[in-house]
């Protein structure tokens, strides 16, 4: 079995990361250059030796056969070191992860936020309680233990590297690292980029499978055989370029660090074993610096002192911690780090020296607002402890800290480690303080100091006063300072600021929730988004029913007020507001139905956001400079690597890179506290890009026609900067029934197009952040590239003829994207004529060049293009590939000379394509310009005798006749052939009709079933023949007979199209035909629509001209793949959607006889019930079953609400359990 590159790469990493490996003590073996894992370092005037040890990053017991000499060497050293210093590793790790997160967020692209049903929902906290109690920090295992559950009985308390560090610290040694975390991460990223460019990457491992290589690696570790490891590393390395930085450069850094340390201190240093051997390994690098390195024998027996050393504790000193809101404080022996892997607010600290960790979690319960007493929450917690606390609970006692009750819990894990918890309950949240350590470490004084230091701080006295958050934005009266929390665990991915408090005098509770919803793709009606907010809240489990609901304005801003009765008998009043991107919910809960809390709801004032620390920031990635309080916290080296990796220079050097259009570079400046944002994107135009002219350029880039489909352009102003070649436009987009607006700047500098976008509101001025951002924004003061308007033809053809194969290949790939225009025509024709026959890409390249001639339609070059294509055709001889390309280019050219030549060549020598889609492509070009296509007839009819062309030719002819471009006299000479073919097609139709009739008889179909066309659809050719024969209806007696046959077909769709065609041509059609079609639910609505389109609606049967029958027909006709067993009217309701108002009809339907009834919606029908509509915009077969025990109308109205919501752009994925956004079926 041959190894895949990915598997080989993974196994190669084993040599560096050393997972799942084994070690036994071995004597030094002769004949080996690197026969040991432990090496003594002397020389260079050292008074005492230092030691180098090849370690493994695993906790397997098989690597812990450590002799007394191992411990003695550590005792004799002044310092211990690993690759990275564990004392700062944790801080650097979290710092690096945060910067990675910041960079991803900053460069993520334009935000597309959507709220969902959970966004403003008061969720039950019981499930989150369980996960919060059982939570184990995943990153702790990587920092402290490296344990695997399935191997737990065969592992030590930590991995070997950290054990070396802990042993040194317990013996009083100083600790350090021989690498820098950030430098190492940067080298790894650079190595990966270099490997992408490496054209000499290995694709095999000399036939060895990954399993075989891994076994050899394990055997080498058992024997301490670094020579074998070095050989395996060379065999498995994925790329020499990758290993240059991933291994060799790191070896140099490690050797240099060791050198600098041992000049002043004796050292015991452990690094990954793969770093030691080889010409460029750490051993040889130190030897080159003048040191003497000697392998050290480790006897094959375990040390006697291991257990005594393991019992030693490293002293720690405590300091205080408080979260940003200051709600509690606690003392710990180190800095707490916010966990990125937790859905709740959680922090952790790992005591690397003692192998212990501390964790704090907080879970919002909103118990006070929910009306739940402290005892209720405590009972719920108590009921979950047994199944949620890891291991066995040894002790549980009730406690009170700072006046708040909870539990003190001690447990023992299956590993034998003691863990301790303090779980405390406040009116707003549950706090979990946890400590865990190896064995019984938690029984010590460190745990007592940690838990006894816990203090929860009350939120102040009960007195009504104005409250405004530190970041500003709003002010409101509350009975006390609220608990404040930034909830990051929302399913919609949008942070939610939460403020809540309780009036201790009355028990009434209040909350304010706020989200910043940034979406620049559209502007939804305010009432629609308010309705979504209200729907989200109404779906809260505590709500029993809605009492009142009405929309309006609050101080000019759109709002929705509601009131609800809860299942516990209490009441909630709400106010939902929208101000630009900011969505607010204000709510009060009381036992009294009559309390309006106007002092709360009417006190809300919108205030300016508070920004400090404006900085002049230059972003070389998107090439802007700006004054902003929002500056991304990202590592410059990491950002530089990202810039390099996305640069056109780097991407073009990759062997497999073939993307012509560079990816846009983006930057999102969003403030964490306020949610305000400005989005910037910069796109570099491709190397060969230049537009036809500036007018067409700005028309395409501004895309105003597309914008106007969704938005209103309220304002457009020219934009100029104090820089040359830098111009653009300022846009202000608004829409009907919304208070929000989108500000968008688009400007060009050199060959870069910039777009700057933000979401605001039309009722207030922009904030200081947004205003200063726009007013200070400038592109960087340097030339970014050539002018986009300068012709790039010289550059393109220079590359096209380049001797560099990669440059030449890039140019050939770009051909379809290059604008050649009239100026490039001679160069293009020359390239076609002179292209040398050089193998595999000759035909592809020449075909691409010929295709481009079809796009050069400048009036001055028409004749040159057509003559050039004719010359190419003639020179091609029997080479059909190039001749076919000429046909396509002529059809695309859409000029009279081109179509004259096209007609001549088509008749003279019709092209034969290998791919059937090429025929469609050819005729689609003709359909795009019917005025030119008509010049091809009647000559083109000669090709109708060829099977490959028959359907395309006759379809095009029918389109021309039906559109009035051709008359019957234009193709009268072909009547006999057309009529003959039409009769043959009718014979096929008769066969389909007979099969349809036989199927009905075999199935014993019920008279009430509704049949769709399904696989029995009539051939479209028959409809085309009908169009072509209709003009001969009065001139040839056989034609009416032909139409009579069509009207007698058992295919109702054919009968319908035929009847309408005859009416359109003022020919007689019996009323019975329309009566039969109108009687069919499947075809009734289609019949009326077709008759309305030709202004013949008076022919529609009056007995079916009613809303119920029409609504039923619209519902049934929406499902063609199955028959309905039954459809029954249930009810109707007046609804309004935007400017439309009318009836939605409710139907229950069954597809099969034994199915349960399901709900169908059909509308809108006019308010005047004497009128009917064939509009199917509001028709839905929901697939939702009617449940017994709940009024059917309530179920229909629920589905109607969801359906109407689904028509909104802002309802992208609002409901998490329905199928309105896709095709899946859901029983709801």
C-alpha cells in the first residue's frame, strides 16, 4: 500500500511531536553516531557539565522508565529548560489564540448577521446547568496532562516534557525555554507556505506504509536510537522546504539558546528527540560551537527517588481576580484566562508547576426575572449533581458566601484526582468555582485560600435612578444598578448585552437586552424585524399567551409593545425597538397585570456612544490609513504572513494556482462594546485587466441597476481625495418602511478598488467612531500599481510569448478574462496564426483565442473580425475543433456580417459537436438577438433534416414566428415537411396518451385524485409544431383536423396550450374544452392565467371563477410529482404583507388515502371576493401534520406566520426546526 502525502506528513510529525512512543533505558551501543537520548555537554571552559535530553510529548508510562542518573543530572543543574518555557507558555498560548481569533474576525469579510428564534428568547437554563457543572477545560489536558481516556491506566500524571519542568521546579531550579512561542508559530506558518511553493514535494516513502513507518519509529524510541530516527525523518519529510524552517531553523534557535544559557548556568534541557540527530541537529550544532557532547547511559531500572520528588509541592503566591463587571472577586496563584472553548462565561488557570488547575464559570439563569426563588434554583442544582459532577462525590455541604447560598462539593475522579467545587446562586446567575489537581493536591492549603477568598459583590441599594452602561448608547431608569453581562453564547453568533435587576421592595423585575445586527446586503422593513424580535421572545417557554401587541413609534423610532401572561400566572410587558443596527428589548415582570411601569419604559433615552483613545492607524493589508478607536489586536508577524500568503506574487508562484481574479482583502472595524462597525474591502484588479472605458467601468463596479432591485439610492455624490488617480462615489442607500440606511463609499486608486460600508439610521447623525472613520479615511500614500484604465495588452502578449513556462501558462489561462477590443484585434489574429503546434495545450489555447474574436464588436472592426474568422475557418481545413470555434464566435458576435457568414457556413458545412450542450450554446446565442436570427431563415430549415439540429432549428423558428419576426410566407415552402414531422410527433403523443389511460385503469384511480404531468409530459416539439402550423389554419384543410386531435389529447397541458394558441390566433375553441380544463384543480389556475395574458379571460367558465376553487387550484398545481388523494377547504384569513392585502385560504390535504391530514396555504386572493387572482406567491404545501388536541385554526395560523416570515430577507434561518428555507420535511 502506497502512502498518501497527508498520512506521510502526519507520521513525519511523530518525529517532532513524538506521540504514542515508547522508551526503555538502553546502554550506549557501539557503531551508532547518536546512540542515546541523554547527552552530557562539556567543553568551552565549562566548570560543570550540562545535559541535553531527547524527550517525548506524551504521558505513557513506557516513557517514564527514568533512572536515578536522570534525577541526579537535574539536581546537579542550576536550570531546567524545555522547548517552550511553561512559566509563560500558558500566557503566550492564550495570547496567540486571541490574536488568531481577532485576525479571523477582522478579515472575515462583510458581516451578514441574522437573528433567529433564540436571539431574544428567555431560554430554560436547566440543560446549561448540567453542562456547566460537568465542564472540563479541553485545553487543560493539553497543558497539564496529555492523557487519553482509553489509556488512562497506562499513563503518568503528566507528559514527560512537563514532568522534567515540574521536577526541576520541585528541586528549586530556575526554569526557561529555548524557543519563543510566537517565533515558533510563525516559523510553522512560514514552513507551510514554503511547502505549498515546493515543486519537489515527496509523493512516496519508498513504498513503506504509514503503519510500517510508525512501528519503526516506536522501535527506534524504545532503543533510544537517534540514528534510526534521523533516517526515518528524512524518509518521511513531506518537503525539504517545509523541514528547513519547521525543523532545521528551530534546531538553530534551540542550539543558540542553549549556548547562551550554559555560558552562565548549568542546564538540563529537554527537547523533542527528532531535534537532536543529523548534520543539522542540535548535537552537531553545539559541537560546531566548540562543545563536547557525550552519550550517557541510562541503566535499565527505574529511579528510587521518583515517588519522593513527586510528593513535593512548589510554593505559590496568590493574587486577586475580578471580572470586568466586578460582580465577584477571588484569589488565585496566577492569571485567569477566558476560555474560548466554553459556551458559558468561563476562565481557567493552570498551575504548571504542581499540575493543578483553577476554573471559574458563570451561567446566567435570569431566575429573578423568571420569578424563581433562590431555593428553587438550588434544588435544581442539587438534583443534577450526581450525574453532572465527574467521578464520585465524596462530600457535599451547604454554604453561604457573601450572603449567597450554594454547595461545597468534593469529588474523586476515576484517575484518583481530588476535585472541589463551590457552586453559588445569585438572583441572576450561578457561579462555579472549581479546583482540580493530581492525587490529593486539592486537600491542601492552596484550596482553602482559593475557596475562602470568594466574595460576591451586591449591585447597590434599591433606589430608582438613571442608568447608562459605561460604553453609552442609552439611558434608562431602574430600581438599582443592574447586573451587566455580555452573552457570547447565542446561537445566532451575535453578542447580546444583558442588563437586569429586581426591585427588592416589590419583587418586580426588569431587563434590557441589546444586540448589534450588522448586515449590509439589504434593508428590511422595521415592522418585520420588530415582529421577529417579538416572535423570538414569545417563543420563551415561560410564556403562556399573548395579551396585547401593537406597533408604533417611540421618540421617532420604530417600536413594538406587547404584554404576556406567563405559565406561573405573572405578567410581562415588553418594548422592542430598532435604532440603526441596534436591536433593543425592554421588559418588566410583575405579579400584577395592571402595572404599566411607565417610569421604566418611558425613561429610555438614546445617548451617544463613548469612545476614547482614537488612533491614527495604517493598515498595509487593505492599504488604508484612518483615525479610529477600534484598532485590531493582532500580531504583526502573523499579519505579515497573511499578507504574504495572499499576495499575487506568492500565489502566482504556486504550481497549482489558477485563479485569475485575486480575492478581495477585507477589514472589519467593529467595537466589542457598542457593536458599531465599518467594513472595508480592497480588491486588486488582475494583471491583464483593463476596462473598455471609464463609463462602463463605473457602471459595472457601482452596479446601480442591481442595487435598485433591493434598495433606493437616496444620495450619490462624487468622492475625491487629495491624491492623484483616486476618485469614486459616495452612496446613501435607504428603502421603504425602514428607518435604517447603508452608507457606502466606492473609490479607485491605481488598480485597487475600495469599498467602505456601514449601517446607520436616518433619524440620527453618525457616532463619533463612524463619522471620524469616514472623514479621516484615505488610501495609503504610495503608488499601488498601474492605472486600471491603461491597456494591459502589451503585458499580456509579452507573457504569452514568454520563455518562462509558468508565466506563459498563466497568460494562456487568462485568455477568457482579457479584454482585447479593437486595439488587440491585430495582435489576437497574429497569435492565432502563429501559435506553434507544441503539444497538449495547442488546441485548447487556439480555441480560446478564436472565441475572443466573438466579443470584439466595435463598429469599426466588424469587417476585420468577420474576415478574420472566415480566414481561420478556411485555414483550419479538416480541423473541426477550430471550425466549431469559429461558428461559436460568429454566433456571439451578433452583427449582420457575422450572421451572413454564419448562415453561409452552416448551410455549406454544418458543424458536428462532440458535446450536445454545444448545440444549445450555439442556438442560445441566436435566440439572444432574434432580429439577426431571422436572417438565417428559411435557409436554416435545411438543417432540420439532421437529427442533431432538428429540435434546435424548429424551436428557434417557432420562437421567431411566435414573436412576429417571421411570417408563414417565410417558411411556406417547408410546410409539407413540417406537417409530416408534426403528424409523426402526434403519433408519439397518442402513444403517451394510451399509456396514461392504461395506467389510470390499472391503478383504479379515485375520481377525487389530482394528477400531475409527471413523466407523461408532452414533448415540447409538439407545441412548436402547433405554433408553426397555426398560420395555415385557414389555408390548409388538414391543419384544423390536426388541432382537433390536439384538443382531444388526454394530456391536459397540451389541450390547454393548444386552446390558448387557437384563441390567440382568433380561431374557434369549444366552451367544453375550457369547462373540462377549469374542472381540473391541477390546471384551473393555469388556464385563467393564460387567458388573462391574451386578454381572453371572458372565456373562463364562470362556475369556477371563485376564490375557493382558484386557491385550491393554485395549491394543487404547485406539486407535480405526486397525485393528491384529497384537498378540503378549512378556513380563510385576511393578511397584509407589505403593500399587499387579501385572503389566505387554509386547506387540509392528503397525498395518499391513509396519510394524516396536512396543512396547505394558498393566497393572496383579493379582498373583493368577486375577484380572483392567479398569483402563487403565497402558496405553500407545508408538509406539517394537523395535530389532534389543538384547534386546527391555531395550527394553521402558526404555519401562516412562519410562512409569511419566510418571505422576508431577514428571515434567513430564523426558525431552527422548520423547512421553509430548504427542501427537508419536518413534522414540526
